[in-house]
C-alpha cells in the first residue's frame, strides 16, 4: 500500500439512499407529425425548387430523435424533388477528420441508409468573408456548393458563455458548419467574446450563402423533445432567443444549493461537449458562464463507450480513476482544446487507483470538519437525473423538498476486491 492509499484509507464513505427528482416535463407527443406539418407550410415549401441540391447540416450532439428528424427532413425535401445530402457540422469533433465526423453521425444513428441521403464529409472549407476585426468566416466546401442549406440543432444554454444566443442554430452555422478552421476562428479571441461572434458570424453566413431554414428543438428535463420549430433564415435570430428562454426554464437540475462531493459515474461527448453538463453541476470551464449548485469536489469515475476515449471536460473535475485515464484518446481531447483555446478541460485530474480511493480522496479534501456528515451526491451522468443517490446526512433536506422523494432505506456502497464499485 502506497502513501496515497494510506492517506485516504481511514476516510469514511457515507451510507446512501436512492432519491427521485421531480421535474415538470412537457413533451411533444408526435415529433415526426409536427415536423412534417411545419415543413409543409406554404412559405417553407416555396423555398424549394425541383433539382435543388440542399446541404442538411447535422451536428455531433445526442439530440433527442435526431435520426428521425433528419430522415423526415430528407423525405420532405425529396418529395419536393430536391436533392438533399448530409454535411457533418461539428467543428473539430470526431478527431477533426472527415471519417471521424462520419463515424460520429453513425453513432447517432445517422447513416446514408437510415436517413436516405448521401453523407458528404470533408474538413475542407471555403473562406466566405471576414469580420470587421479580421476574423475569417469559414464554411464547409460542400455546403458552399449547394443550392440551399438547412441546419438542424437543439437550442440550449451553452456550457462556457452567456448571451441572448448560446447553443443552437446560429452556433451550428458559425462553428459546426465551419469545421475545425471555422470553430478555431470563432474561438480565437476566447469565450469572453463568443456571445458576440457566434451571431455575427452566423448572420454573415446567412447573408452570403443560401441558408433556407433551420429546424430547432427544445428538450425537457428528461431530454425529450418538448418543442420543435421550423424557422426561415430571416427569423432565426429572433426565434432562437425565445427558444433559449424556454430551454433554460426547462433544464434538469440537482435540487441542492450546496454539495460537498459529487460523484459522476460516467462522462462523454455523447453526454455533453464538456463530458458532463456544467449547467447541471455548477462547474464551468471558463469564467463566462454561471449557475447551478456550489460543489466543492467532483469525482469522475469512467468514460462512456460512445465517447471512444474523448474525455474532454475531465479536467474540470478534481479526481478520477486510473482505469478512466487509461481509456483517454489524447489526440481527440487535445484537438478539442487546441480548437476551442480552452485547455483546462483536457488536463488530467488527481488520479486514484480505484473508485473507493477516488471517493475517499474527494471526501478528505472537501473542507468539512466531520467526514461522517459529508453531503455527497452520486449520479450516473448529467443526462440521467430522474433518480440519484444522496448521502444519509442529506435525508432531512430531501424530506423537506417537494421535488424529491426517498426511494430506499440507507445502504452501504459495494466495492469489489479491487476497490471498484459493483453497481
């Protein structure tokens, strides 16, 4: 047993209880039907002419029903005798390679067969303009050659900046469709200016290229589509501002203002661009975003299979495990950091040999006098918050909150012979 193991071996790990969290969760019952109805509006159909080639921009996020939404858009465009094709629009994601971005789409269920359209993936871009400050504006070369562009994305709060426009259609245009070079340009002067540059670059693109319309979704606290809107390009900025307000009002959360230790079972790019959603845990990669609980120490135990080694965001945590670090693909996370200019999320946290020691280390360093009274919360990931676990000392607070309900009697953590959790 080494020095680190000796330092943490006496730290008590509290008993836990299962807790359900209640959220208002309006849901759109018929996503496909609503999308078809909106796409068949006269002013939308009037934009499409027979034989038009149309680039359908699709990103890397795990947007609810994204494969179905893309398929319906393709079908409706084809019904109007247009020739749609898919353009991966995800900045530097997928290892900043054409094949990597195509593979990201495949993980989302988007293939040429599943959506009925070819996928044209390239990292080549055209510079279509420059901003007044000299920043270049880039757009995927296939999209530049198309007769029309349609962009699809979810509208939600960004994880690194605040503004009237954050993550949504305009960000997809400015960053996603610009591929690695476009994302790099938009991030060049840092997140301090992103609230200005994202809409400015997007408006330049809409002015210079034939952007037809966007398909925006808003999700409820359970990551289900609650609202969907097909928006003509000229109305995107105003509509997105209103959709962002709805998204912020319906975000999932942890119903606690202060947490000593937060244990996250898994992180990944399929969960959030930052591995875990900073809006949920209150820990951000930049000083330009805010909100959420006050969490003293964060433990990340593992990566999702879907993230394929991309551990971007792990550096925002305080502790992790050896087996988690061994899975990291450094080419992928460093590509993210070098493109976004924010490298703190790609650093490696203090790494312990197993789950037990990582949790004990977090408790030991969470700055409380009595470790037996630690306020500890465990979640699977920041997408699955309907059921969580909390430490026994938090039971009185749970019982007093109408949004929380205790589901079990207190129980001990279960570790295997190697000190890793068995459930």
